[in-house]
């Protein structure tokens, strides 16, 4: 049964420290299934998901099976797990992986703190892998923590962009079906099996184009672009500016709003809240405080929050250069400390780079350098190029 979401919005929720949000999401999500139950005049069914992840990805043409290929340094399957995990009414998620990849999979679950996951051994065909997952759910074993579901969602581990509403539609349409040995060996389409063996009619639920399957190498690039776009939708400008200099920070914020069309640019008055709301891009303007005081404060808060567990967070430390009062060499020497900060930040999946903006007295010239700075900031956020970590760019 293949699923398709009606257009993805923001990224799925990140790290475990963001409990407030997770709780709110969970409540909304649970109520959506109960609402469905109430509308259908019955109680909501118990739902589990089986993810076949035992393929070798021959068509991808790389040695690593595609479900383990990295996208922004995180394995593809982790994105799919994240998308399913945030649907609170899916009680268990069973992943079928080959014996040789079992340890890799356990490592992924641990590193990205996935929850409600059980592993089973994959079979030689996709249907066999799915069947093994279903068996694990059906078995009555003494210490088995899995509860028997009434509906099982089958979802390829290599379709990362699945959304709750289409899952809900599929659950409403789901019916029981069984498979023969022949189909387990030679079939590919689940729908075909459901139609052939189900005594009640199967229903095809239309999905969105976002639900395509990662099959070829180019699909990895496409998935990466989609993820980058999703996490670039919010930018927070953190300013330490006061009085006179406040003007500069606000100019920069205004220009960013124009440059990053459709992107929500907010100022970092309540940083904790902005981090909780999963903003993955920060422009930290250091005007009053010399060097990196403001940037460091932000880095500490990010570390506390665990925001960067699932997605890389971009931080751009902005500094102003007024070389009528401070000689260029002296300023550069101080700002070059960015390299050390960036090295540390990288360990926590924070991509830190520096931007030195020329600060002339003349308003027109100042606006020009701010505009250039804005273009650089926009590129750093959209590209998330780890090659630019620790670099000091000059506008
Ligand atoms: N024996 C198998 C074969 C496939 N799959 C899974 O089924 C999904 C969809 O299959 P497909 O795209 O065909 O994956 P691969 O078989 O890995 O790819 P290829 O056909 O290119 O080798 C993937 O998540 C894949 O890991 C599985 O669980 N067990
Ligand atoms: O081998 P293909 O890439 O054409 O298709 C694989 C699909 O059959 C499989 O992923 C399920 O979506 C079908 O139910």
C-alpha cells in the first residue's frame, strides 16, 4: 500500500529535548485518529507500520544500500522514521533489515533517538521482508512488547516525505489481505495483492508527488534539495545592537526579508521560543559586543536544546568593519577566531561561518555592503555547504 502526502510543510520535529512541542504535536495527531473513529461511528483502530528496508539498491549504483545513504550526513531511513514517528497514533514501527545491516540500523536508532522501533530480519524479496514484519506483529510471544494492531501501514523505507493526513486516509481505507507463496516471490505491487486476496474491496488513496521513491542516484539529490528548502523557511536574526547601531541590524533584517522571499525572518527576542519552534538558521549580529559574545551565547543555547540532532543548524556570525576606527588587520585577527569556534560547533552539527561587513559612515555605501552581506547570508542558508564552515566571508 503506497502512500502519498498532500504537500509537505515544515520538517518533522527534531531532537528529544523539544518536549513541549512534541507533546502538542502528539496530542493533535492522536486526536486526528480519534476524530476519524468518531466520524466513522467506531473507535479508532490500533495501528502499526512495517517498513521494508532490506533491499540492496542496485539501481542506485552505489555500494551502500540506498536506505543508508546520507542526506545532509544523516541516513535516508532516519528521515522516513522521523516522519512516521511524529504520527503518535502509530503505536509500533517495525523495520525489516538484512542481518548484515542490523548493527548499522541499531546505531542509527540510537544516534538519532528514534522511538517505538522494532527490528526484524528482511527477506529475499520486498514482500518477504514485509511478511516478516507482519509475522512479528502477529506473534504471541511471552516477552513481546508489541501489541497486535488492527491496521498495518506498509511504507517503503525509501519514501521519506510521508505526511500524517495521507496515512490517516490510508488507515481509513485499509482492509485485511493475505498473500500466496507465488506472490511473495514474484509480486511487486501491494495493491495488486490486496485486490487479488482481499474479500473486501481495496481502495487506492491518491498521494502527492512528494511521495516518490528514492530509486536512482539523482533522487538522493532531489531529496536533499527538498529537505534543505524545508529547513530554510525560517531565519532568526539575533542582535546585540543598541541605540545608534540598532539601525544597521534592522536594515539587515529588512533586506533579508526581501532576499529570502517566502522565508519568515524573525528577530531573536525570545530565543528559547524560536529554538523550540524549530528554526534552523540564525544570523547573529555582533555590533556592540566585541568579537563573539553574542554568537557564543547563541551557540550555548543551541547546544542545550539539542536542536541540531536531526538537521544541521546554520549560524552566521556577523561582524562590522569600520576601519576608520579599528585597523583592518586588528579586526581580522580577532574575527579569525571563528575557525576555532566553528570546529567545535561542527561536532554538534552546527555550521558556523563568519561574515565581515564593511561599515562606512555614508548611508548609501552602508546599504550597499549590507545588500552584499544579505546575498552571502542567503547563499549560506540555502546551500548549507559544509565547505564554508569556519570561513570568514567579506561583504
Ligand atoms: N528484499 C527486499 C527488497 C527490497 N526491500 C525494500 O523495499 C523498498 C522498495 O524497494 P526498491 O525500491 O525496489 O528497493 P531495492 O530493492 O533496494 O532497489 P533495487 O530494486 O534498485 O535493487 C525499499 O525500502 C527496500 O529496502 C526489502 O525490504 N527487502
Ligand atoms: O521496482 P519499482 O521501483 O518499480 O517498484 C517498487 C514498488 O513496487 C514498491 O516500492 C511498492 O511501492 C509497490 O507496492
